[in-house]
């Protein structure tokens, strides 16, 4: 996908964080290949309320020591993966802001937060083993770019579009926060705990669909092989494939490979965010 280079003045990017786990998940997370494989099931759309220190939809927890004196330019050019992520972020901002304007909903840019090893977020402390995640409390997308090597080597999801999909999916959760979908889903989950997993799956599939809509609205930038890379990535992170039958479908939280592929495809082919309402609707 031929994304334009980022403009440092037009995106929100932060750095800092790493090494310490003062609470929440703890430093033991991610020790050993078995744990990493299980954590991989959460890499697209971590549910902060269950993963990151029990965060609810209220005020963010206190965060200390994660500041960075680096400029946006320096952060976004730290490595090739960081540059890709910043390019993707700007494209997502440019794609979704007009859609919110047309819908009469106030838009706010999310912040892309780069970190290494571990980080304190508004949703609690996290290890890089949890993979990229979005925190609604501070409206930030957290990425340790070393994850992309794992995406390639361990999950077989290769290509630049697979990496763009990571950011676009997390951005989908930001859209859900701005539109009120995230709060509505968490309210429904608290009222009916038995439906919590089913609702979470629907929320994740909608984020996949939104990622597809972004790609569909930028079809002129798509290159040969991008669609296949997206389908491979969506298939690689389905709950059924990642858990290998060790977890019952009732306990899935992100959807099967087939469901995730279908959601991404629906968004890409339609380029219409209304199509994504099939997963979660708030009226």
C-alpha cells in the first residue's frame, strides 16, 4: 500500500516507557513461547478491562515516567516499522475525520505511543508480550514495534499491509470510543456477564471491519498482494487457529479466522462504515 510519508505537524505521537511493570499485568507476562502464543490471541484489539489492570470506562489511572523528549520526527524514523506506523496513522486520521464531520460527531485524533518492553498506560501496566493495544481511557494506540517481527516469524503474517492492519484495527477501537460503541458494549457486558464474550467478539469484528473500510476508501493506494496479506493476517489471528482447539468457542473473544477475514473483507469491498453496523449497533 503506497502511503504518503507522515507530516510531523499533523499526527500525535509519543515515545517513552519500557522495562518497568509497577502494577497491572506484571513482568512475568510473556515468559516462554507457550505464553507468547496465547497472548498472540489478543494482539488485535486487546480488551483493556481484562488485560490491563482492571480498567473500567472511567478516569485514567495515574501514569508516571513515560515521557519522551524526542520529537515526532525522531520517534517516527527510529526504524522502518515506526515510519510505517506513523504513515498509517496519518492516513487513518485523514480518512476518518471527514466521515465524523459528515456524521456530525466530534472527532479527536488518537495518539500513537511507541514503547519498548513495557509501559504504563491509562488502562494500567502492560508488557510488550500483550501486543499492540488501544486504551480508551487516554485514547492512545500502544505499539512495541518489535512485535512486527513476531507477527512475521511466529504467525506467518507477512507484508506491509499486515502491519498497516494492526494499526488500523486499533484505530477501529478509537472510532468505537468516539461514537459511544465502546461504552455501550461495556455497559451491556456488565448487565449480562454471560454475553460478555459474544459482545467482545462483535466489537473486535467491527474493528476489523473498520480497518477494511479505511483500506477500501484508499483503494487507489492498494498494491497487488495487499488484499491477500490482509486475509492472511486476519486468518492468522483467529481465536480458533491461535488456541488450536484448547479453548471452546464460547470463550472466544476476538472471533474465528473465518469471521475476522469476513469482517475485513466486508469493510474493504464496501468502503462504507455503515456496513460495520452489522456487528455492533448503538441507537
